């Protein structure tokens, strides 16, 4: 097993680094590097820049308009974007629903939906979790009843990330109550401008409304928006969740934030505290181990082996690392990590001490990242899945 990059791959990395440096708006990268709030316009602006280059769907095959990169090239692209301070691309369109449409959608659905995703013009949301169906997703109750050439949808989704921006939402809905719960689920694409769709933001501990409730009250959806076969949605959902959990690991962002943690520790005078530096060292060991695991996955993919069966393990380690670096940042900032008044910060006030710019968001990040071990399938459930895979 050779985990070193080839000369051709290193040349590819250099080309990507040069392009990102020339194309990434500086005001956006500064926000990312300081962990400041990104607006819809910030995220959409970068998505459209990638779309114009043909790289928003960087993981797509050429037959669907993607660059057709290898697994290693995709990794290097993600690494260079993270290193430069590019925003994380909202994954719901290009990373989550697009592969489902490619694998299971009709040719007409592919022609209709993929171009808007690839260009960054259309914002997608994810309709999976419900008030009583989070980690136990198979118990979802949102129902879609077939009436002629339409489905009528009633129910509620929750924790819909950035759903206030959504123009389309892909939903798991119940179309049958016969047999096992998993066998009666279908996968629908719903226009969020349809009559009967209501989005209600949920304000979180950090003051943000990052997630939402979405209500469906007799929403009519054309039957042609059903992906694949009726009652086969669970199969499509598992395909999507493997991509989501791999994306959550995000080792490239962890490497960038590790360096930010070191800068904060030096600026706040705790770098010379050997006990604190030990914690940074332990974190760095785990980040390197996660990177080695990702590189092993890439090596397996170059040999034609399927790697998505370890998506749960990547999600577990990646999400725990994210929580650890946010906690250490908050501890390094001390009292300056006290949650801030967002209106003051948005107006340009960062406090009056020398490290205020990097401390202002530490409390916000700590609170926000408590969710990472829950969403995308809680880590407790993922450990059970990993154990079953290993032990049989």
C-alpha cells in the first residue's frame, strides 16, 4: 500500500491551489478563517464560481457534467479548498441528492434537476428527520398518498439544515404501512414553493437559526417527482447517507482548524502550558490517523474496491475530532469565549483586546458543534453498525 501522491497528483494539487487562490473571494475566505457567520449570498457566490468552472459537482462522473476526477484528485481538491478558507459547499444538492438522481433517477429527472445543481443556481434541502424519527429514521410518519398523477403529502420534518434557503427538498415519505417499516418508504423531490409548505426556523443555543421545521399540509407533488420505485426509498436513503457520513468526517477542515487552534493558543498565552499543549498533540495524532484512514480509503478506491462501508467509522472519528478542537479553542480563549452579541459582531465590533477577532466565535463554535455526534446518524447507532460489520 503506497499512500504517497504521484508526481501527476502533486501537479494536479498545484493547479488547484493556483486556481483557488485566484478565484476565491477574499472577503469570504476571511470569514471562514475567523469562523464568522456566512450569509446565503456568501455560500451561493462560491458555489456559482465553482459551477462556472464545472467543479461544483467535483465528485461527479463526466457523463453527468462532472470533471471525472479520481478519488485522489477529489480529495486533493477538497484539501486545497479547505486550506484556502473556502466555505464548505452546502452538500444537499451536489453531494447528497445528485448521486441518488444519477443512480436511481429517470433520464428525464437527470436532465431536469442535475444542471441546476451543478451550476449552483438551485438550493436543495434534506427532508429526513422528524420529531419522532431521528436516529430511528425508519419510523418516519410523513405520508404521501397517491391520487392519480399526484402525491398528496402531509407531515413534518425537523432539523432541516439551512431549510430557510431551500428551493427544493428531497424527502423520505411513507407510502405504505405494510411489512417492515423500511419497506414502505419512498423518495420524493418537492418544490418548496408549493402551496402547503411552511418553513419555521429553530433558534439554537448559539443564537443562529441554522435548522428549521418544515410542515407539509396537503402538498401536491407530481408523481413524476418520485425517484426510482415506490416503497424502495430506504435503499436510496442508505446510498445517500453513506455519502453524507463520509462528508461529515471532513478531515481537510480538521487540519485547517487544528492550525487555527495552534494560532489561538499562541496568541492567548497558553501554548507554553505543557498540559494544554499535550491536548493539542493528542488531537493532532487523531487528525493524522483520520487522514491516514481517508488515504487508505482512497487507495482502496483506486483499486476498484468499495469503501463506503466504513462511512460510519469516518463519521464517528471526524465528528468527535470536530468537537475536541472547538472545545480546546474555547478553553484557550478563556473568558473571551463568552457567547457574544451577534448584532454587535455583524456591525464590525470584535471587542477591544488583541485576540478578539479569533476569540469572538469560539463560544459559538463550541455550542454549534455539539450536534456533530448526533446528526447524520448518532455516533451510538454508528458504533452498533460498525460492530455488526466487523463481528457479523
